[in-house]
C-alpha cells in the first residue's frame, strides 16, 4: 500500500514524534491534558508533521530537531481544529465526537489556546528566528483564513478566485509552513527551500480540493463526517461555484437558495445538479493540477527515498477519491 510505504520511510522518527507529542501535552490542569490528548489521539494521518520529517531529510538533515518541529506543527494544527469545531458548531470529526460536543465550547477554545502556547514554547527551543518568522506568519494567515470563511458563510456570490484564497489561507498555509520550515531547519539551498515551500502549498490546495469533492460523494465511515456537511453549514465550495456558473437559471437559483438557507432540505436536488454540471470532475481536475504543480517543485531536490515518499504523498492526496 502506497500510503504505508510513505510512513515506513520515517517510521522510527514518526514514532518518536508521537512520543514527544504526548510528553509535551503534560499539564498540571487535568482537563487541559484530557481534552488535548483526546483530540491528538482521535486519529488523523499526521500529514503535516510527516511533511516536516520528509522535507528536512530530503535535503540532508541528520540531527534530531525535526522531531520537535514536527510536534510544533501538529500542535498548531490541533489548536486550529479545536477552534474550527467551535466556530462551525461541529459535533463529529474523524468519526468521533468533537471536543466541544463532549466538554463544551469554552474548554475547547481554552485548550486550543494552550496548544498554541505550547507550540510557541517549543518553537523558541529550536532557536531559529527564520523558523519562528515562518510559523508566526502562518498562524496569522490561518486565522485570517478562518475569518474569511466565516464572513462568507451563506454567501453564494463567492468567486473561484476568492475561494482559492480562502483555502490557501485556511488549509494550504500550514502544509506550506511544514515543508518550508523543514527545509529551513536542514539549511537547504535557496532553490530547495523555494521548491519545498511551494510543494507544501500546492499539496495543501490539492488536498482541500479533494475534500471538496468528497463532501459530495464520500461517506461518513470513510470521512468522519457526513455527505453535504459543507452545504448544511452554508459553505460555498468549488463544486457549488462551478455548478452555479454552468447550470441553468433555475439550477443556479436552487443552489443560491440552499447556500443562503443552510441545512440539507435540498441536498438530493443539489447533488443531482452538481453531478450533471460536471462540477466534481472540474474540482478533481483542479486538484490534479495542483498535485502536478507540487510534483514539479520536487525537481529541486536530490534523488532519495525521502523525495520518493514526497512524490507518493502527492499521489495519495488525490487518490483518496476513486
């Protein structure tokens, strides 16, 4: 299995990162530790810390600080998940109850703050101003992406360009920061640094675009959420944008009304319009274009098992949908 081969490339390091994550979750406040461990252990592929391990070693890193950097990235990601679920009033993630559904919004937000703070403590320990610069900037951009998405809830007038900006900020930015800081930690050449930074960006965009498709043809068992969840929350994603741009006047109005209203009353009709308009094929095509752009960025790297794992990771990101 290709995905397993990727993880096998850094199996020992990946195990050590998981141990470090658990160790650095320690808190004198039991509820902080309980909620943090719950969401950290709730599954997920740890793609972003995986990117740190692969990127740093793809350009020759031989020390141990990539383990700490990988944990920093996972803490930043987990903090955003805790806050996201509160903002989205989500009650299911990766097939399990969200932290806010189990413990309430206030503890979830505060533990998210704890994870941000712990991430920045560990970031300081790396003693690299360039890494701190990249990660502090990325954290601000991600927060801006969240606000942009919130502002556009139930807005059917979102354009494709505007949407790509939102998903760059909200999702792709942390992928980009993970691969970029991995390169910085390893002292990569300027060409390699740019290649790995842009690789992460394009990989993150591809990953989110595939998620957009899965929202209309996945299933709760595989995804940990239900088909149509984005529509239920009034989120205008690329499949809906394309369907509105290419459907009939009546179909366009149906989608606009559904976005403004939220909920799933019109889901069967929306699914039919999305399917007939070619919106899912178009979104998948855009995902494959981003994946190819990511692959092109790897030309700056020397041949190695780590580079090959980055190639496979790009394939896996798009292959999640059949």
